[in-house]
C-alpha cells in the first residue's frame, strides 16, 4: 500500500513554482525493486529530480550532506581534521564558492530544475525525518548541487596540477589504474549493426573506481512523462554520469588530458613580493582566506597570486614560486548536462550537448537506437606551444607560454560510425579506439595525449580489441562474456623473471619442494584469474615481498630466487601451503558475506595483474585480500527493433548502510561474474516492487 506524504513548501518557494511553471505541481512515486533500485515516476524534471534526491537521502543522507558541506568549502565545520582544513582553504583560494554561484545564476530555468528539484528532495526527507538532520546542516539548495559536481571536477584538475609540479609523464597518466584519483580507470566499448549478430547496437560501460567513498555509484531510474533515464551517478549528484534512455546510451572513461598547468615564477631577489614577467617586475597580489574549523572557530591564511593563478609552492631562498592555472574553471558547469542528455534522441544530440565545454576530461562512447555509434574525446584545454613540455612546471617569465584560445570540441578527436563497426576505449589514447582509426595524431595538437597508434598486449584496450575483433558477428552474450574476462595482462614480467632465475640456477630446486610445486603451478596456468587458479596467490605474495613491482634495478637470478623463496615461506606461514585457490584468499567481503573474488587489480593495486573484469585490493586483512575497487558499476545496453534491453551489476549493493538489505545483495552475482536485469517498464517494476511511496505537493 502506498504511503501518501504531503510536501509542505515554504510560501516564497511555492510562489516561485507557480510563477515559473504550473507543471511542477504533482505527484512523485518512488518504487523500489528487489535490489533497492529506486524507480521514480514524475511529470516534470523538477519533480523527477526531487524524487532522486529523496531516494538518495533515504539511502545515504549523512554522506550526501557531508559532500555538500565540503563543496561549500565548509568541510572543516563538520570534521576539523587536516584534510578538510586544507581542502576548504584550497577551494576558497581558487574562489570556488564565488564561481559556483555565478555558474548557477547563468543556468536556464530548465537546467536549474534538475539541481533545484534534487535539493528539495533532500530537504523534504530532512523535514520528514528531523532526527536524521545533523546540527551542522541547514538546508540544501540548487547551488549546492552545482557545487558538488564542480568539486569533483576541481579535484581532478588539481590532481593534474600536482602531477605537473612533480613532472609526471603523459604515458603514466594513461596506464591502468583502479581509483588512483577521482577519475580512476574504466572499460567501455560499443558495437554497431554491421558487426552485431542480429543487427542490434550494443554498449558496455565498466568504470574502475573505489567501491566506497565519493566515487561509489548509486543506481537509479527516473521517468518524467513519457521519457526516462536509467543509470548511475555519485551520491549528492543530481543525475547520472553513465546511463541510457529509450533512445541513447553512453559510457565514460578517464583520460590523460591535461587540464592544468603549473608556472615557474621567478621571484625578485631581496623582494619575494614581486615576480618577473616580460622583463619587468610585477607585484604579487594577496588575499585573506578565512574558514571555520570545528572546535577552533575562524582560521585565516594569506594566499599569494600571480596573473597565472594562486601560488601553490615556493622557495624564497631560491627565488622561485609555482603558480597553478586550471582550464575553464570559471565556465565549466557539468550540472547543465542533465537536461540535454535526458532529451537526446541520437548520439548527435549528445555531441551537441557536450559542445558547450562543460566536460573537463575523459572519453565518451555512445550509441543510439537508430544504430549509430560514436566517440568523443573530452579535454578542457587550450592552444599551447607543442615545442614545450607542459607536463612539468613551465617558464612563467614570458608571454610565449601563455595559453591561446580554448580548443573547441569540433577541433578535438571524435568520430561517428567508423568502418570497423566497433569502438572501444579502456583509457587508451584517442588514436587507438578502432581498427584503421580515422582519428590520426597528425591532425591534433601533441599535448592532447600520447601519440602512439599501436596497442600493447599488456593493455586492457588490446585485450578488448582482441576479443571483439576476432568475432565476425558479436552477440549480446558475447558482450557479457568479454566484459567479464579475467585474463591477467601484466603477469608475464613477474612470471618471466622468476622462471628465468631458476633456469639459470636449476640446483636451487633440488630439495626445495615448495619452489618445485610453485614452478609446476606456473607451467599449468592459463593466465586466467579464476577463483580456482593457484598461480595468483604465489605471484601476489612475490609482488608483496618484492615491493609490489618487478624490481627495476634488474636483480640477479640469485636475488630473484631468494625473494621468491621468501614469498613461499610467507605463504607457508600464512596458509600452510603454497598451493592455495585464489578465491580462498582474494575475496569479496561485505557485511556477513565472504565470497571468492575472480579477477585481479590494476598495476597500482596490491594484486597488480590487470584484468578487464577488475577486482583490486588495497591491503590484506586477516590473511585475505578483500577486493575494494575495480569494476564498480557495469552496464550493458542493447537496442534492437525498437526495444531496449539492459543488464547492470554493482560489486556490493546499492546502499552503503550496513542495516539495509541492499548493502551486499548483489555481491553473490558479482562474485559469479553475472549481471542482473535492469527493469525498465512500469509493469515489470511494479511486479518486482518491494516498497512504494508517493510524495505529493
């Protein structure tokens, strides 16, 4: 039986609703299916977003409100730790509160409806559950919804600046990773009618991110009138980041595009308050930045700025300072995208929606029900001198290093319906996404990405193309199978160095039964990270003892063998054997569930062996490696003869609340490398309904 809840709207807001559109008044129905996915039915974008906000508050209110406070640069008011203090100062140093206010005010009423409605959904839940409201929170606004997404973008831009400060190379920004920063790593590919078995068009999206924290996905389905969107977004986001409608589907992966630069400023000897530019000394400007810290009150700092941006590091003894400039910080507003994406009918509509310059970085693969497939390379970047190395601090004394105009989307890599009939991207550069790619490095600035046109066997992109490319006709079942592939792509360096050492030192195997057994296990291994394989426990322990990498100093065979034998001794100590099934010690652990975890992590994981279906781990607990990152929300979509079919899976469940029945209810499917069906029609949703509420106003 539905529960009818009355929405008490403050009179000023009620007047605003009447003045803007009469269609906002109505009912919002939230139906939860057996996996806790909220299916929201409404008549206007404001109401649909209100339902999404309300559902998120039901599932994770405290975290949503903390993210809102952080995006306001007020995180230290909630928890006064060093991390929040530094982040608050950083956000205010770059004027994020002022920038976000301006961006929100520039949005159209249709664009703001999604942000405003989401905020009111949060507020409604708080109003109905006052005991859940923390003392440090007042109410959410549409501006907050904009600020949350801007904070996400900013963190990635800031990470780029930090990489530039350290001189991190371009190629290292495109290697496998499972959540090293907010962007993380991902797989995605799509297949057009010419390559599919029955003329369907299909898409996979598999973002590799941490399974908890700010990047934990929340699955939802919102129907507004006769249109709907199904997908997943982060908590406190007023929309989905990856998803599909009855007409279009899209996925995303992170890229190595550079959204920030660090300028090396020359300070005047004897007067560090001036810096050199074009042969003249300019004054460094200062600002007083103030934040509130729990238990301490007001805390102030003086920030220093050149015309390039805030100074983020300096050494006055060497007369040098470093200033950071972040691309399009004042103009990017990803919150604007929800409205045009929801209404898009073709991939060309998605392309036009992206042309506003609100996406900061990444790759986009997309399909539509008409059978089109496409790719977009997103990069918030400017024209720059390609003779310079922009991946390290750049000379700030000359106008020659100033940015030119922002590069438009039409001038960035993109393609529609390539002759191959398929597109993949697994964080590889835009020139290696399809066989005989029409996107060529010579046509684009060098600083956009690495310029290789050849994939390597240890890349996920190579494996995806290998599996897709060998099939003349690809079925939906093939898409499922390939998405769950667990071949270890980066195990060979570990295997080779071990096997070679014993080839050079065969006498070390005499009387060493553990080493003999381990070598025998290697000889029979098919390189698959299945739960019953016994090679990965050995390799993972070896990597642990060796420092989680094949030693770069080219150790001698004797050194390798000694390290390997120490790893085998550690296995005997931990588990009493060197022959252990992978699934016994590499696990999915959530609540009272303990399940075997197939797959492995990225090269940055404790299990650095890189599989398409990724299950990385960060640390050992009780002699097990519990997976906590990798394939974080997998989505498969198919359009065929006017219909749409989709499958999705989360590694744990849709709720982060240990008391919820949806805290770990998908873990067993994920452990078996299986999807669940995405319910799309009202009839099947109602048939599977576990709860229903109706909000009225």
